[in-house]
C-alpha cells in the first residue's frame, strides 16, 4: 500500500516507518506537524523543524503543517495535512509510532476513518524495553533531545540510546513508574541514523534551554 | 496449545492486533501458535486446546468476504463445540454471523443477508462498560478500548454480559465460546489471561 507516516523525527515514528517499508509498503511521504505551542497536547516538539533534514536523508517527500498547538484545534490541522497527503500523494493509509497513548491513537483513528484511510500502528502495546532493544538491534542511532520528568536532568541531553541507557530506564521504571519508551513525555528523541537513511545526520550545533527537570536541545543539522 | 487466528488482511496490522495477544500469552507461560484465517489446516484445529480469533483494523472487512473459511465453526456438530473460543471484535462478528448463517456460511452470496442483522456503530477509544455478571474475570464497571464501526445482532443462543445498548461481551449458552466487541489486549489483559487459564 501507499502510506504516509505521521513523523516527529523521534524513534517511534521512524521505527514504525522502517517496519512498514520492511513489509513492502511504499512510504509516499512523511507528515510533520509543527506546533507553535511548545507544550502541544498531541505533537512531539523538540527539534521538530529538523524533520525536513531527516526526510532528505531518507529521500522521502515531507508535508510540514503548522499548527498553533491548541488542544483539539491541532487535530483539525492534522486532518488538513493528511488530506493534503491523500490529494498530492494518493496515500491509502497512515502509519503512526503510537505505543500506548490512547489519546493520540483515538484521534488519529477517527481522522483516518473519516477520510477512509487505513491506520497502521505497528508499535501498539509493544513492551517498551523490548522496543528499545529492537531499535539497537536494527541499528538505529538515537539521541535524547528533551526531558520533562523527575529525576532526569540536563546531563541527559545528547545521551545515546544504547544498552546502558536501557538499564538506566529500566531502573527508573521500577523506582518511579517511569515509561521506558518515554511515551509519557519523560523524554524525547531524535534519530540521527538508521537503515532508512542514505547517510547519517551530523549535528552542527545545538542550544540547550530549560531548568531543573525540564530541558530541551534545539539542533541545527546537516 | 492456544491457536490464535489472525483476521488481518494486511500483515502489518498483525503487529497491532495479533502480537499483543501473543505477548500476553507468552508472559503468562501459555504455549500458542498463530495462523491466518485463510490458512487453517485441520491439524491446527485438532491441536488447539483453545482458540482466540483476533480483531483487525477499522477499514478491514475482508474477512466478511471470506466467511466460508470459518465453516468449521458452524452447526451443532462442529469439531470445536467443547473447545473454548474467544472472539475479539472481528472475531465476535465472525462467531455471531456463523451462528446466524448456519449452513449458508459457505454461500458466497451471503453478504446480501447482512443488512438485516448489521448496524453501523462507530466507537473508538476508551469507554466505561458495566458487566451485569462476571465475564472472564471482569465485573462491575470497567474501562475498555473500542475500535469498531459495525455491530451485528446477537443470536438468541448467546447471552449478553454487559448493560450497554450494544452488547460488548457475550457467551454461547451451550458452548465455551466467548466474544468481546472491545479489544481486551489493550486495557483488559487479565481477560485474556483468564481465558487462557480456563479448564
């Protein structure tokens, strides 16, 4: 099928894209929603502007739709973007990287139903530690670019997802009920390389902003 | 062994509708194997101590065009009348339709018969359902996850276990066949675990 991914640049939407392509689906385009509100209810925000760079490295077209990021209004902007993908790329379905968020999944399912599109959520209900292990096994290179949970601190920015990271989040899960894949907003990620990329992304510079247990890293990439 | 029957037209959907069930069974220490509904061999049915028929995506109705592949469920003399079966969403539709259509299930033109037993009912997301009696470990008010756009009338030899206008959990009055319209693999994993433990 011809599909479009709701793409944030993070590990989950990138991995979902990889799984769909591996099963023979055509990724006609990526769709990124760029919220003006950095605390958007639906959309992953740190370095979302870098999705264009990632799309270039994947040789895939991208539709970038701006939104004010107001609750529920941003859903209408998402619907517009999906309609655009349907019109311009004749997509038959949408891929998401949703793991456990029924809030996100429900809203996207409703849009897909309205537009008569298939909705694929290949990471749905996946064990989150297993998900992290699969990412490493499939040679995904991922860094942390945002944190918003106790006891995480600024030194998490730039951390790579590797075996020691998995051990660390597993400990945090046991101690604090931390969501290991970060789907509760505990942390946000950026994929710098994976089997979908022609070449790895290099980070030219970055800027860190925040305080206490809430930090984000804005990237400039090539 | 527990046989999981996938109703998914697209293999990619099995990651969403089949793998979570496989994970629940694996974590419960229950041996299982999975077959696509178009690829069930007689030996598979004979080896199955229990069967789970999965759900599939909202847009996928392909299984309704292939109901004859579920002929082994029909009639009073089915091989499986003592085998516990759990139908989830599409699985519930299959169990109820096979009951309604009986010997006609092998008739490729039966789709025309759906109109008087099918109803449009779009429900997506978390809903609170109330169970009037215990159903595979669930009782009282429970939050469940819906993802369906149709329901079918419940045959008279199925008992309804929820108070909602649209039956969400049913059981055959004579066979150990259960069905849910909601997806327990999302919010009510204990239901699948209880089913797997049935003796």
